[in-house]
């Protein structure tokens, strides 16, 4: 019972700290903002890229630090193949600090050994799946930036954006992971380069975001 009370108190504290945080896109050039899901779509040279901060924020006591997931979709409307690799995605905050993409292997390595609903005291976790489901439902309706690890370990890989070549007329999508806490920043940009492009040149796509508290 003592452990349960402490657990509930920690959950309440985290909810208060995160419930007022929201990440929204800032209009960029010819970008089209979708207010419904806070995404932005940019079309450049026949390639259409859409990006948003995913509602599943990988941020919990199971991690050494906060990992934020961006949902990215890429549609190739050209007659040629276009390629994107792990080094195609960079994040830059308002101070000019650069963040490289975390691969699914990186993220998985950052997790504690036990899964979130088996983590013993004093770590935040769920002893019973029904407790997780109840908190999950509550948090979806009250927090724009979930505080808990909402992906099963295998989902880190299955939902990740894969480095791949997009053939004409096709589309790929998935999550890109970065070690950053949006609540600690006012602005940041997601930069997307085609595979092989120089990072010293202008990015093919630039998605500015701002944190609203």
C-alpha cells in the first residue's frame, strides 16, 4: 500500500508538470500546417514530407533521459527514386545545439532492463496492466505531452522510420527519435536532408516548432 501511494503521488506530480506543454509547428515558407494534428507538410522538388511531434512521448523513469518521437511521412511524387538515411535527420534547438537521430537500437539501450509495468519501487511503473490502461486513458485526455513510456519495446523498432529508398509514387512513414525534452526549449527545428547531401548546405526540408506552455 505504501508503495502504491508513493507511485500515485509521483504520477500526479508528473501530470501536473507536463499537462500544460504543447508542441506546435511554426509556418515555414510553402509549408501547410494542419491544426488538427499539429503537423506541417512541405513539398520540394516533387517530394512531400510531413512532420509532427508524435503524441507518444518516450519520457519516463525507465529512461536515462527524455526521448521525443517525431512522426515523419515521405511521399515521392517524382519519376525517380529518392533516398533517406539515418543521417538525413537533424534537430537544432534555439541555442544552435545539434541533435543527431537516435536509432531504435540506441533508444532500446537507454531503457531499463525491466518493462514499465514491472519496474519495482522506487521507479515509476505499473504493477498491473489495468492500472496502466486507466492511467493511459486519463493521460490521453489531459496531457498534450505524455510523460510515460507508451511504446512496448518491440514497437520502438516496428514503428521507427527506416532508412530507405522511396520509389516513384510510393510513401514511407514512421517515428524518428531524438534525445531532447521539448519542455526545456522554446523553439527547435527538424532538418531533413536527402541521403548523401552535404550538411553544410541548406536542408531539403526545415520544420520549425515551438513549445507552448
